[in-house]
């Protein structure tokens, strides 16, 4: 029996050591969640325009090219679920906020709550952006240990990135996502087929997210903030592969929100003709040059409005 306990101890010691190191890493290494939370708080009195959304906005809307003081609080795979929670947390502390820009992707309105993309991120939003996440229950052990949240291989990759670069923050001070020419996909036709298939969920029930958008709009109206609902430019082949009925319903839903609410402006740039192949990193993300072009277009719209 003593031998059994000895062997068990020998087995558990490295497990606990690895767990401890991983936990310390997640609690101390600055990342996009902690960085953006600190930045928006430090800029409360200056921010006039806030950009929300997923990776399309994160890499595609650059505050540098806006006349108003702009901060990009979008993030990779950030759903409307988190957009609403972030807005609710910060809006009362933003006395000079005038505009909210919210990108709507093909999958945004049909996204289901607590999806596989959201399931692990919600703990980071809770712990590192100080959000109250309704889907996390008090007895959920993962909220007390971030080391339990992600797959171990993902944590190893992240730790390796930290050792190599000295940071895992992948955005600039204004919140815009970092990328370079190494991120550009050479065969956009091929990747367009893959991404269109990945994004097709065959869901046309928008009710939950339409209601969520309405709550965002109501909150902005209450605070005198204009809302810009944006469909961003995407690669032409990717767009052609998406379900026509769903694209039409997205457009109709956003048009209806614009018509039924004051201070709401909807713009569909999905097939904006001025964007050429070199403006796209892949099927649905802009390059830095494409982001500059798009950001200047948005800035002109805000200036005009």
C-alpha cells in the first residue's frame, strides 16, 4: 500500500507543478483581454468612438485613421454575447462616447450562446475583463483556475509564443490587431471554399441575437450614442458561396433595425467594388492596407453623420 501511495505521489507532483506553472502564466502574462481592459479604462475620458466585433473588425478597423478618438475593443471570435456585456460594463464611464461601430459577419446573427468558440473564452472575459458572465455558474471549477480552461497543447503553444516574443499581446495601443505579410494567404480561391464551408451553420433563427442587438441599440440611445451596423468587405468568391437566403435575411434584419430605431445606421460593404484582391488577407479578413482603406471610408461616414 505504501508503494502505491509513493507511486501516486511521484505521478501527481509533476502534474501539480505543470498546473501551477500554467496557472501563474495565465494570471501574470499580459494578453489581449487584460491589455484591452486596462487601455479602455485608462482612456475613459477620451474615447469618442468604440469598435466592437470579431476578428474582422479586430484586424479590419484601425482607429489610427479616425478623426474622433477611437478604440478597438473587438477580438478574435468575439460574439454579440460579449459585445453586449462589454458595452454594459463600460458605457456609463465613457462621458464623451458618440459612436459605436459593430461589425456583423455572416455568422453573427445565427450564432448560438455558449458555443465551442465561446466556451473557453468566457472565463477569460470574466477573470481578465471583469465581466459578469451569466452562463458561468458559481460551482464551475474552471472559473477558479484558468489552467483548466484551455487544452494543454494550446497552453504550450501560447507559452512558446511568450518565450519567443516576450509577450502574447497581439494588438496595438488603440486595440487594432497586429498582422503582417506572413499572414496573407496566397491562394484565396482555395481558402474561400474552406472558410465558407466552416462558416455555414445552416441556421436562420436570428431572434436571440436580434434581441441582443436591440438591447445594445436601446442602451446607446439612452446615452445619446449613434450605432453603426457594418457588414465588412469580403473576398468575392467567399461571398458567392454563402447561402443567398441567409444573406438576404441578414440584410433585411439590419435594415429593419435601422428603420425602427433612431440613431442607427446600417452599411453593407460586403461587396464594395473599391476593394481588390490585394486588400484581402484571406477570404474574409483585410490586410493592413485594406484596413486602412476601410477605416478611412468609415471615418468619412462618421464625419458626415
